[in-house]
C-alpha cells in the first residue's frame, strides 16, 4: 500500500475516481453476509398496519415479546409481562434516570478512569394482577385457552389482551385487560382487568400487587424462562447489584390506596409509588389488604354471576427525584391519582388517542407496499414516541425505558439517530433532548479537566452526567460525541430557527466543545491540524490517529461555533456581550477554531481512491474469517486485540461521515468509499445498516439499499441481533426513519436548505412522509416518476428537487416529474 497523503481544507478538494474493483473482488470477503433476517411467523403475528399482534401466548421468546409489548412515554416504562406475572423472562418497570451508583473496580487502575458506575434500576412493579377461579390460578403457559389475542395499538399506545380460558373444572372465563402509560399525565399508568363467566357461576379472587422486584424475588419466578438472558459475558447488558438498593422510607396503607417510598442506597435518588383501585360489579365483594416494606396486596373475593362483568381499574403513579424526600414524592403521587380518579379511564384513554392522533399527523411514514412493511415502519416510529415524548429533563436512553440493556445509559445514539426524527417532526421534543445536554455542561467541563483538555468533554455513556464507561478504549476515547451533540444542535437550529435557544444555551455547548477540539488536536510543522488517540464510531478499531469521522465532525463543530458567535455578535442588542462574559471568550478564539477547521487532516489514499477510516487503517490485514463462522458478534468471541489489528468494522464509520457531512464528499468518493467499506462491515451494530442503506440509495445501489433497510426494519420484531429481550434498539428505530426519509425520500438539509432526490424502492409504488421545517408542516409523496409536496400550513416552503429550486406556497400543492436519468439504479460491484 502506498503512503497516505493528507488533504487540507474541504474534503471535496481531493477528487478520486471510483475504484475499479472493491474489497470483495480483491480479497474475496463479504463480512456482512452472515446476518440473515429471521422470518416473522405471520400465523401468530398477523400483518396489521396499526397494531403489533400475537395470537397465542409465548409466540416469541418471552424476553423478546416483553420488549415488543412494552408501554412507555419516555419517563415511565412497563415491559410487556402478563398481568398475572407468570411466565416472565425479565420483569421490568423503569423510570428514566432513576438509577443506583456503584464503585467501578478496575483490574489495572489509572488516572482519570471512570470511578462510579450507574445502572438504571427497577422501580416497584405495579403491573401484577393475579386471578383465581374456583381457586385455580391462571397461568398462560399451561392454561386451556380457547381464544387468545394480545395487541399494542400504535394509534393510542394501549396494550390490550382478550382471552377465553377453560378452567380445569370446565368453566368458561372471558378476560379482557388493558395497560397504558399516559402521554398526557407523565407520571401515570392505567390498567384495567375485566372478568366475565358466560355460563356458570364461580368464586373469583383478584389479587392486585405492588412488588419491589429490585430487592426481592417474585415468589413465582419461572425456572423455564427461555427468554432469560444467556449466561456469560455481554457488555450490552446491565450490571447486577449485590447490595440492597431501595431503602424503605414510606409505607402507607389506606384501604384500596397503597403508597411505597424508597431512597437509593448510594445515589440517594428517591422514588414514591402509589396505587389506587376501583372495582365495579353487581355481585357482592369482600376486600382484604396487607402491606410491608417491599410489597403490598389488595385482594377481592367475589362470587361472579353468569353474564355479569367484574371490572378492576388500577391506577399507578410514579414520582422520582435526586433530592426531594420520598414523603413529598408520595404527596405528588396522591395529586396525580386524584386527577386521574376525577377524569376516569374513558377520558384518559380518549386524551391518549388525541395525543397520538397529533403525533401521527406529524410523524407518519406511509409506503404503498406490503402491509407487513407498513406495520414494521409504524412499530419503529411508535417506539420513538415511547422513548422520547416525556423524557423532558432526562436523556433518551439506548433502550428507552423498555429494558435494562446498556444499564439505561445515554450515548451518542440520541443526537445522531433519534434527534433527526424529532427535529423534523416533533421539534419540541428535540429541544428537550438538547437542553438535557446543556444541563449536563458543567459536568462535561469537569470531565475535560480529567482528560487534560480545555472546554467541555461529554461522557461517552452516562445517566447523571458522569462518565460511566469503564472500558475507555471503546468508550471515553470516542471524543466524537462532542461533535455529535454540536451537529444535532446546529441541525435543530437550521430546521427551527430557534434563535432564543441558541443564544441562551446552545452557543455555550458549541463554544465549549470547540475549545475541547483545539486543545485535543495539534498543528504539525506544515500547519496541518491532527487529532490523535481517539476512537471513531467503529468500536472494532480503537485509539487511532486522524479518524476520518472524528476529524470531519470536529471540523463542522469548530466552524459551527465560529459562525454562531459571529451571528450573535451581529445582532447588536447586547446579547453578544452577555455571551462573552458568560463564557469568558477571548477575541482570538474564533479565528483559532477556523484555522484548525481549515487545516484539518482528512486522509485520502491515491491508489485506492478511498478515505482511510483512520491514518493507519489500510495498512492492517483484512479480516478473512470463514463467512459461515457462527461466532458473532465478534466482540463476544474474540479478544479485542485480535479484532483491532484487522480491517473489520462493527459500524460503518466512513459511510456515516458521508451521510452526516454529505456535502463535503463527491459522488465518486461516496461510491468508492461505500464499495470498499460495505463488505468489511459485519452488521454487529444495529446502528450501521440504516446508514449503509441511505448511502447505497444515494449512489444508486438500490438493491443493496433495500437489503440493508429490510434488516434494520425488523431489528426488534425479528430479534435480528439476538438481544431484543434487553429492550428496544431506540437508535435503530430512529435510523429507520432516516433511511425512509433521507435514503429513499432523498431528503437532505445542508445549512438549512432542504433538498429532495428520491430513490423509491422497486418493491413499492410510493412513499409519503411528513416534515416540519421552521414551523411549516409539509407532506411529501414520492413515486418512481414524480414528487408531490403539500404545504399544509405556515409560510411558503422553499426547497430544491434534483437540484432545481422549488417554492410551494402555504396551502398549496405542487407536483414535479423526476428525471429518471438522475435516479438510475446500479448494481453494486460484485453484488452477486
């Protein structure tokens, strides 16, 4: 391999031609071919464009179905465990940001390593409602069920179940249940349980419970949980905690109303949980109740008459805090439940439906294709709502609040994969997520000091703002998180023109992250700016010099900070002076940022005509393991040093850079880079396929674009990576939206200028999506030959279509023919 020269200035100053072959033809490898998409059993999961349905219990592994049927609102999440509590793989009720801390034991300690681990813990579980008929318990795995259907409806976020159970005594029991975590009442969950005996009377017992599962075992834990996590090392799973986590603070029994309050032993966080009940029946009922520090139980005894319905409504409220005593949180729970009692279940369900009506009006993506595809698309978009809507003062975790995977930590995933969806559909939610990062700024400043850099350095993985990544090579070394956050803030600014946010908060983040880059990097003797000792998004290649993604994103960060300062200074209303005082800005700082950006090293190999992922990447041996080798993902089967010395990717690092900074690469460079890196990418990361799909579509490799998209679309529905039991892959669901809108819809936003160049797959006849840009709501429909843009409200909508400027007046619709020559689909080199 020849020496890699460096180009300074814009990436597109160096123009290469497409490599005549690619890594497949040269080395005969295609590492991503191992990842086959499991079939979804449509006899048990029928296609329904607006619901995810199962027609028999345990149609999927327990843990997977619990994730798929979780209900959440971004603050509170309840996994899809059956009401009766059995059988379950991973019980779980989670509150965003509610965590315990623990001391990290490093085998080899060093200065600046993360000291305190953080783990999202289980909140007291209020889901359990057990039933006994003729003293026989209902257990779905062994029950004689004449009918079963469970569904989660994307139109209202309600989990519903209807079963017909034939008891061992031959009595027919009809049971209908519902579970909802409210989007309107952030702290509230609403559950109903209806029982009807059509033919014969029977004694019925309902036991409604609250269980502190974090510190106590459910007495009915199943030993045959085929969905339970496999034993062995897996860094994607949450840590177990050996000490008692929740210390009792409040235990109140007021008949049908129970309150539990706790304080976390180490983190000091507090939580209060309260439940209230309403039983409706024409039959006589007796009630008993009991409570202790870790559980409470309300038991109803009734003799149910045929034709009459016994209905239990259970309301649950959750409040948490970093500093407020549990007793005060208990009062807040009381107020939440008081409002819910007044409103009633019907009104709570109605307002939930209204909320989702608005969401889908702004966020829906429709394909004119198979119903299975539409179902999967809406499942992904629905999960984005469940992960982000009421996160508000917290971040958006990698698994949302649907599971314990990655310990409930926040990563770069939010800014890179979730924020684009929120920015262009529900910008208020995007603003909340960005404000969360702003509120974390002081701790990021402190972290920068530990790493001997100026400004602020955001933690790679965290809940409370402190770095929680014990493996610094693939964690703390990913300095690019600074630029990812800055990039998301600028994209939000382009899409909303929210100048107030930028002046008061956003500029602080841009300035402090820019300061970090100029202190981390250095100028060489030729005046070129290098960044050494970092890890890019590809975690199979760590602690390298001049990682392309990091350098390209850092350059954007530096320029964005300089531009933001210049624009605020130009306002001339005294705000710039306030910014300078607040941030202690020097007069020469912005010019220093621009100098570093203009001279940023961007590596380019003149022989292969590709951008090396990092300065030495192309000098490594290509990974040539047997394609049929089942040892995937690699990180679970090979020592890191084995992986690090090869050309093998977990994440499409350069390809992602070409998407986020697409206007800095030529079409020839994009094609050559894609052809080189695509076959080296293993598919071990759920974050990669969506980006590969987007770039494949852009360069005209339509078949590969659709192949990558098809895998990403069902990551959780088909458990493609074998770890859906740990929670929804939230970043992947955001990536699905980007693959639809930016990939097949061809939408780009460079410097606030919206453009479209659609690539609708041959398998579909049309694609429709919605965007909100600077307050204007538009609906875009693309076919193979035409694009139609409907301006639903607001100001005139300016954009370009295949390079031609277009303005759609408010309230008007415009259709344009697409130039087929610009959309030709090409076979990828050696695609067969």
